């Protein structure tokens, strides 16, 4: 099982790489659920780690976009990601229980060759099954980041497996949102997902915004390997 680790600094990225992370999600202000990072930081992480990077393209809290100025900033960031040659951007907007695919298309159109993870705006959709179907219409979206709902990881794993079956081969269902050691054990036992996304579980101490720990990442990667 592929392990994606959230990083905010070059030190985070170094620790995640040494611990065995397969891919990094680069953000700033994780306490606000992650905003667009500085592109010079992205460049430095790419050069030093050599790992695939997914870069957050999000300008404000929540999943709604407020107007043309914000869209322009998102487009600039999306184009910058493409110019750096990263693996993909992390993008996605929602409003009133529906995915905002119009805004997503508008932002992504500036770099049509760049892949996208549709982030947890997906979980704001009132009908996730319809949301998955609608995302099939966006060929750049190759992953959906989702919690799999609420409740125990056992029940969420069943939901994630159903999402995976509904999505087919693409987009890939990326499990995220509070994924910890217990979740990874459940994923390994059930085989419900092929990729997992971790934040504070990779940090020491295990709180939002703490530094990424090489040893914590190594432990998580060992659990992910059990699902191979």
C-alpha cells in the first residue's frame, strides 16, 4: 500500500523520505486543513527528495471559492505546479452539497496535462456515489481523497471499498483524514484501499502541525507494507 505523507517544511520532507514515504503532499497552514505552499519550497523539496509530490492548490478555508480574484490566484498556483514538473496538484471545490466542477475545470484548464487529487471537498458532497460519477468527467482527476465517512475504521473501510468498486480503475480512492496505525492495520486486513494519506500520525508529537518524524513514518510504512 502506497503511503503519502503531508509535509510543510524541507525538514519534514527529509524525515518523510528517510522513513520510507512513497509520495508527499506539500501544504502550508495544516491547521487550516492545508493551503497552497510557497513554490520555492516545493522546488527545494522536489530537488532534494526526488519523491513524487502532490501540491495543495487552495487559497482559503472551506471548499467554496469566493470570486474571480481567488480563481486567478488558484490558476497561478496550478500553473506553477505544472512548471515545476510535480506529480500533481491537490484541488477541489464544493458548494451546497455539490462538487463545484465548474471552478475545478476553470482552475485546471491552465495546465491540462497536470494530474489532480480531488481532495476532501469530496466529503462535502451529499451524494458521494453521484460525485464519483461526476468526477469521471474530469480526466485530470486520478485520485479522490476521502475519509470514507464517519464511525469506526472497520465501517469506513467497507465504505472505502464500495467507493473503490464504484470508481473502477480510475480515479484511485486515497484514504485520508485521521488515518493512524489502527486504520492502516484495518486497511491491511481488509485490502479496501491501495493508497493511504497521513498527517499527524507521521508527526512527533502526534498533533496537527508538529514536525514529521522519520521513526513515525517508518512505523507507518511497515504497516502499509503488510497490505502489499
